[in-house]
């Protein structure tokens, strides 16, 4: 009997894969038809189409059943895309992000909503907040803080008077690349990026491009877009932006901190999606102000300590009243449905001249 050649064996395996692909396609369309029926019921009931807690539950259940060889992170990504595609059949989700295409904000949105979401590109975070509050978009994605440069101050300021709240977060490992028309570091006159990115790469820029002007623009992808118009200009942006605008990656991962992460908040109106239920790994964000008197800031911490609530972030921003008053942005571990968190928040509210819960949502790990 003749032994099959390697090419014959490979051909047989490809036939198997083709057959499995057809089965997968049939099952995916079967799932999609059921999802359409779910959408009809949600439409009649007036319930939200997108439920991030339900997405998390489905993925967690699937990962619990995964026996490999596929890795859990890859299975999670596949199922998020399947659910995104099915949701698009029920009701496509409009999501406002910082544009143009190729921003880390766009990447965060795709990671949270899947690539079937209908992205609306905005020039700045002010527009993202406005589009979300006005209903142009059902959801928005905004930068909140960076692990090396701290908070995105404009986002914090915009939360003060916006009716939106936070329903989720995405934490991205951010790598900044130097992008340019020409594959060389020579004769670069201007480096353009979002102010946060310029700050995150200042050590590298000082060492390698000390004479280049650092020009702040609305987003890293906008810097990449502009770099594509002038050979003497360069941008700091993602590999996605390099592909989008046809640029060379002249230098990879030039951020000063190797483990450079940016946290993005998912925002929406409360009527679009109410506060997500407790997941067991939650964060509650709030902004407060207190009368300008000795010991006032210390008093803010007492209700948290007395009720055993851990504070994970504390930031101050000037109230711009001319009276040296400040707003304090606080993140605490836990959910308002927990008795100790509810008790701490009630005591805290009694001490504050201004008090607003920005949202409670599962922590992105």
C-alpha cells in the first residue's frame, strides 16, 4: 500500500477544514436568526439592545467550557465579534470616538463593542460628549487617564455638566510609533501628536530628535494624517494609523514607559443604559466639592474608612470660580448596591457642596 505524500495529506486536511468552516457558517447564521428574534422582543419591550453585562456573562461561560487548544484570550475576541455581528442585525450601535480612523480611542471602542459597531469620528472629546448627550451616538468612548502621564483633564472637566454616565471601561496597552512618509529619522522638522502622546515620548524625542518642533494636535491619528501630507513631518501613533495613512514606522514603541496603558471610559445617557449591575469587580466614580475650610478634604476620606471602602483614585481639578475652590474626582472599589459602599456614599454626600456619581461599572482587567 502506498503512503500518502505530504501534499496529499495537507490536501485532505484542507478538505476537513473547508467542511468544518461550512458547519461553522451554518451555526453562526443559525445563532444570528435567534438574535434577530431576541431583537424583536427587545424592541417590543423597549429594553436596551446592548447589554455589556450579558456580553461578559456569555464570554465568561464560553471560556469556562474552553478545553483548548485555542487560548482563552483568542476565544474571547472571537465571541465578542460574533456577538457584535449579531447585535448589528438587531440594532447597529452608534459609538462616538476620537477620530480620524486609527486612534487608540477607536481601538478601545472596537475592543468593547466589536467591529460591527457604527463608529462616529469626532474631532475632540468635547464632540464625543456632545454627540453622546444629544443622541447622535448611543455611546461614546473617551480617554480618562494614562499610567505615566495621569488624567486626561479635559474629559474630567466635561463630566461636570454632561448628563452622561460611565457604564464601562477599557484599558489598552499603548505603544507609540514614529510614523513618516520617508523611512528615515533624517530631516524631521515637526513631530505631531496628541499632547498626552508627546509627553509620554518626551525622553525619546529629546534624545533622538532634539531640534524637531513638537506640535500638539487633536489626536494621534490626526498627527499621522498630517504627516502623510509633508515629508518633513512625523506623527506619533499606532500601527493601525500607519496602515491607514500609508506611512513607514520609522521607530517602534518609543514611549518612555514600556508598560504604558491608557484607560478609556464608555459613556452614555442613563436612558440608553442604566447603571450596570454589580459584577463583583466594580469601580464607582464620582466628583465632589467641599466648602473651602480647614480639614474639609480629610473629612471626605472618613466615610470611606469607617465603612471599609477602598479608594483607588483621587484627583483634584480647579473649579474655575476664582475662589481657589476645587472639584475632587474619586474612584472607589465596589458598587453602590453593596451596603457598605451605599453607606459610605450617603455619608459622603452629606459633607459635599457638590456631589455627582459619574458611574459604576465592571473593572477592565
